[in-house]
C-alpha cells in the first residue's frame, strides 16, 4: 500500500508540473482535475471516505468552473512587463516547496507504524462519550460535540462551491421592461 501511495504522490507531482508548464489552459485544467482525483484516491486508501467525497465534490465543481472560464476566455497574449517576474515566481515556488517538504517530513515522523491504528481517540469517544455528552444517541453526540467544527467546515466548503458555481454558471442579462433601451 505504501508503494501505491508513493506512486499516487508522484503522479500528482507530475500532474502539477505539467499543469504549471503547459501553455494550453485546457491541458492545465485537465491536469488539475487529475491531481484532485489522485488526492481523493489517497484519502480513500488512508481510510477517510468522508474527505474523499468532499474532495470529489469540490473538485468536480471547480473543474466545471475552470472549464467554463477556459472555454469562454478570449486568447489574448500579454507581453512580459517584468523581466524578473519568472525568476521571482520560480524562487517563491521553490521556497514553498521546501517548506512543504520540511513540514511533511515532520508530520511523517509523527505517524504510527504501518498497520497500527492512526487515531486512538475513538476508544475515548466510546468509553467516555455517553457520560460527557449526555445525548441519547452517541453518534449524534460525537458529531455535534466533538466534531462540530469539522462538520461545519465540510458543509461550508460544499455550500461555498455550490453558490460559486451558481453565480458563474447563471444566465447573464437582465429582464427587459417596456420602454427600456437595449445596451449597445
């Protein structure tokens, strides 16, 4: 399973590099979609189906929006205004990549050995949940007391993605009333 995770990570890194380096915007959008699909598969392999579902929903909505923008976009080329803009962008990307590698290696050291339970908090929820929560249903008590912010965050992400999609995909224009002149 570790080999498959590394393979998916390499796939996502390659997709990110292709998305950045390609000159065709449609190819970039497709690569971004492939990266999101890889992340959803990683979430499934790591035992987080709720995150995988949220990832797929957000990814599909984002891809619809990006495809809409790319298809409707006029092909206008802007000359480089700054000589050092690409150097700054590359340096910034390398700094953020370095910070990401350092933080990822620190997080990797904190992970339990392969095959060991990742979260031990579930035993505490089951043992102490009914006493601390006081709800007749333990699952509802856990969702509302222990995981309320997580659930609210997931719902907020989905709601924001749907509202953003509706705003971008709506039909443009106004309803004409009698006596209004069309705008030219």
